[in-house]
């Protein structure tokens, strides 16, 4: 898969309704690293704007950049008419020219799809000295609170039906980022929780990258996939809300 695989209205509309867990990552970053409010922030791979809204919590102005025009359109909708945002279409490895250097840059769910060297080389020129780069991601796991059957369903049904496409999940090292002028300050694993009912769970799963690969990549009917999820996952929920575990990480680097 490549970044343009996300450039579909169905995916963009689905992304704006994803759990707003980005907020927790930013709150932890501000608590652990700094209590200051930044002047300018850049959100690379902003998607539908949830990560941009999170960054705005600690910045007076945020610029969101994404390769997908569909995502940018939805991000503008998500962030609304609130002052302090602007958006640009562009690749993470070939960022547009800006009239400023940024105090803080975030990249949420981005680096597994980009060329690390080109990405960091470009950012080095766009972050002020001693500025911050926060790379983070989180994803739904094979764990549901108090439900071992969900773990079996995840591996024996879901992943067999929708195998994961390749994505670069290598962990960046201090030595690697130093080549491009960055100092790795910390790398923190995270575990987050979110409550779904069956309908919201299916809606969320319908925009997972491996499901997108079947719909947009192979032409499988979205309606048929929706019914597959409803039939197979309904016994796990039994008409109730259930708590799912998300796992992820945040890497803080200084320019």
C-alpha cells in the first residue's frame, strides 16, 4: 500500500469518526516534556484532522499537511471555522514551502508509509533549532476487556479474512535520527482504551488498512464486508458496549 491508497471519500469520512485518542498522546507529551504553549505547529499526514485538533491544544497556530485532497477537505470540516488552522496538500517527503520554521511537528500514523531519510531531511529544514518532533501511532489490538473470545476471533477469523498489508514497523534508533540532525529524547509505549458498541466497532473496522486493501484495492463490495463483520462479531458484543485495548508508541525528538 502507499499513501494515496487513503485518498477516497469513504475512508476520509470514516477517519473523522475515529476515536480521538490523539488527545491523550498530546496531553502526555505536554506533561512529560514541556508545559509551554508553542507558537506554531505542523501536523504531517494530518488525515481527517483529529491529530491536528490534538496539536492545536498546545499551539496557537497549526498547519496540517496531507497527500490526500479528500482528507484535507474533511480535516477542514473537522476543525471548523476556528481560528488558528490552515491546511495544505503535500507529501510527507516533499513538504511545501512555508513562511516560517515550526516550533513543534507531529506525525501520527505516518512513518510506516514514508521514506525515513527523505522525511527527516525535509523536516530538518522546517523545524526551528531546539524544536520538537513527535512521532506517534496507536492501533486497535487483539484484546477486549473480559473477553478471550475476541482474541481468538481476531486471529482465527479477522486476520484470515483480511491479512495485514506490508507496512514498515521498524523502530527508529538514536543513531539513525542523529544522521539527520535530531536527538532522540524518549520513546514511550502506550496503551489506551476505548468503548465501542457493535455498530461503532464495525464502522471503525471498515476503515482499517487491511480492509481498505480489499475494498479499494481488490474491489470487494463494502456492503458484503460490513455484513461479514456484523455476522462474525455480533456474538462478542451481545448487545452491549465493550472496551477495546489500543496499543502504540510516541517518540519525542529534538531538532
